[in-house]
C-alpha cells in the first residue's frame, strides 16, 4: 500500500473550492473544469509528466481524436488526442451540463471502454 501525504497548509479553503484554473467546452458540449489546487496536485503527485501540458489537455477536450465512456461508471469519459506519437488522455466526470477532470496522462494506446465519438 502506498500512502501519499500532501502538505495543504499553504492552501486555503477558497483554493480548493472556488479557484478555477481553466474551463473548456468539450466536444460533447460539457463545460469541463479543474481548480488550480487540483491541477497542481495532478502535476506534482499523480502524473508529473503532465506538467506544462495544459494546452494538450484543453486540446484533447475541445478537439479530441476519440472519446470513450467507462464501462464501470457511465458518468466517466476519457478524451484522447494524438500528440507527438502518443495520446493525451483526459479522464472526466460528467454531471449534468458540467464536468471536472479526474486525471490526465500520456499513453501509447487507447484504453477499453465504449467509443462514443471518433474523428
């Protein structure tokens, strides 16, 4: 078991709740967003290779090559965009007309799931 500790003493409640880092209208018409604090967690702990890749994430959301829906959770969608021989994969949770980024990473292949949109 791996336990990660995040020093949150430098964050305020407002940082976690209200500070939107970016928001993108996805190809499926959902407003997908992430907060500054969550993006910083993602690039410093979860997927460090995504540091300085905000534009790739935005491009995957707004102009993807393929979108897949999770078989386990029908509110989760993975947006894929081919960039430099690999795919930027952005995993999002859709809720009504909005959504948020769960994670983003670089992968060499498209994972399983139900294809809901393809270029």
